[in-house]
């Protein structure tokens, strides 16, 4: 673990918060697992992003990383916009009263587009292709809507393949190799349009991310800045999971300032759409350990969170690591000798492991598992496999006081879903 980890919630703090949650009687006996989300960490990140970039930049938060209604409402009220990857997310963003919404869905139906044109206000629509942009521009102009085009920079990026959306052949955006057509359309349309890029997620190579953004800045210059209404540089900034060297967001800003000066001189509006970075470190999960199987050189645990909660961790073994800890029944961290451990979930299939071959203290079925840095892209990807109920979510407010942010899902909801 690196030394600059003071922005991470420590395992000790997570254990103390758990103890407080129990003391305040926020859990019931059927809460075999629960999620904790600390608003103080979210605030820290919202401020860090605002302070790292010029004050005229506008920041949206990607809903898909954490769609909890109360959290996105909090974000909307704090002045950030929301990035929606589906019509349903626009609906959530409208309920959250976000000051503006960016709609980036790669598959927008005709019906959804009509609804947005008729009902939505303060919305930016990033078309996924030149074809889609032309169709949007052919509609009656709506003063509440700004239109732009997502560009695929067609680069080979070092982030993992499932997180890379900016390579040749990608389904995302208009390929930059069609630059001539793009420039031609932007110049001839007589409209002011935006340019958008989101090349990858959780990419620790900032130089690559900056060079992807640079490609759309060059395109903007070729079109002429008088025709460009905004540049949206997307999200993708990596979260710190406590294993690799921390990447500072101020460094990203400094690199962008060097390579993409047009983003800093107020010649165009600039938008960002970070998701994971805001949320990941604000969350952790706690689960009772249901069973421990002891083998000569390893233990295998079964807990109440698996591939339903941690889809990526389970289906891409070894690629999404979290800091893990074991607490005893008094919510004290156990830090004695470690043993090779496989951490199994509650689902009835062979791939249901959220970690394998990790080092943890010997555990018993009276203990608890803590899984850290889970505020983004964990419960947001919730799966109904085996029809388990979505656990309770406990919020930690600005004063450090725990409260029930979301109730555990009712059994009736499961029946309703499948009916
Ligand atoms: C278009 C778009 N914008 C923003 C984001 C947020 O990315 P991240 O959570 O990596 O910051 C995503 C994530 O996939 C995305 O597809």
C-alpha cells in the first residue's frame, strides 16, 4: 500500500464505524450484509475536482457509478450536473433536480429522444455517431438542449480491455479517422455543436488520457472554435484502491493545461464526467462470514456478498482488487497471522468468489468481512442472480453520524420484479 493513502478510509475506521452503526441499532438480525457510504469522502472529492480545474469548468457526475437516489440528489444540490447513460438515468437525474444533465447513452431510441426533446431542460446530448448527430440536428431546435458528438480517438490504451472504449472498432463515438466528414459537417451545419470524448476508465496512465483529449482539441481547432459550443472531456480518472501508486487529479489538470491550452482560456465551455473517482473511496461493505472451510494450507470463506454485488470482481478474477479485513464479533479488526484465503459469495455457482488467494487472518463463522473502496461500480451493477435481496445502505453524514440511507429490499420486491 502506498503512503499517500490518507484519503482512504482505513480498515480501523471502517471497523469503528461498524461498531457505531451496531450501537445505534441501525441493523436487524436479517441484515447479514450492508453497505456503508460516507458523505464526507464524497464531499472531499467533489471539492478536489472543483479546485483542481478552472472555476468556469462544469462538472457532471456519472450516475452509473453510483445511482443511489439520495446520493445523486445530494450531488445535484451541491451544484454538479449528472451524466446519464440511459433514459432511465435521465429520469433519475430529473428527480435529483440536477442543474444540468449530459445524456451519453450509446443506444438512444427514437421514443426516448422525442421524450427528451419534449420534456427535458438543461440537457446536453452527445450523439454516438455523425449519423445520430445529423438526425438530432434535423429536429426542431430546442433552446434547452445542446447537441454534440462523441469522438472515438482510436487509440490503443493501457487500461484493461473491458474499460477501454476508445480503440478502433469500438461501438462508442464517431471514429476520428472520419475527421474530414466531421469537420465538413460541423462547418456546413451552421450550428454551434459540442465535442465529447470518454476513452477509458481506471486508466492510471495520465499521458494516454491527456493525448486522447488532445485529439478532440485538435479537431476543435480544425473546425474553428467559433463553431464549438463545448468540449466534454468525459470521465475515466482512476480511483485509488490502495495498491498502486496514487495518481493525483491536480497532475491530470496540469498535464491537460500543457497539452490542451484551449480548455483553459475560456474560449469554449468545458465539461467533465467523472464517476468512479468521486465514489469509490466513500464506500465499504460489511458481511457476516457464514462458513469457514479450513484446509491444510488455506481457508475458504463463504460470506453474503458475491457476484450479485461484485460483478466485475467475480467475473474478471484478479482484476478488481479491494483491501479486505476480518472483524471479530465485537467489531475489532483481527490482525494476527495471515493465511491464504478464498472469499466465496452466497450464490449457487462456481464463479461466485469476490477474491481468491488473498492473505487474511484465520476466521470463524462469528466474524465479519470488510470490503473497502466499494462506493463505485459495486451495488451500481447489482444482479438478481439467485434473487437475493439488495442489502441495507447506511449513510455517514457530514457530522460522522450514521443513518439508514436505503432500507434493505423487501421480499415482495423480488416477487414483483419477476412477476
Ligand atoms: C460516457 C461516460 N462518461 C463518464 C463515465 C464515467 O467514467 P469513470 O467512472 O471511469 O470516471 C463513463 C463510464 O463508463 C462513461 O461511459
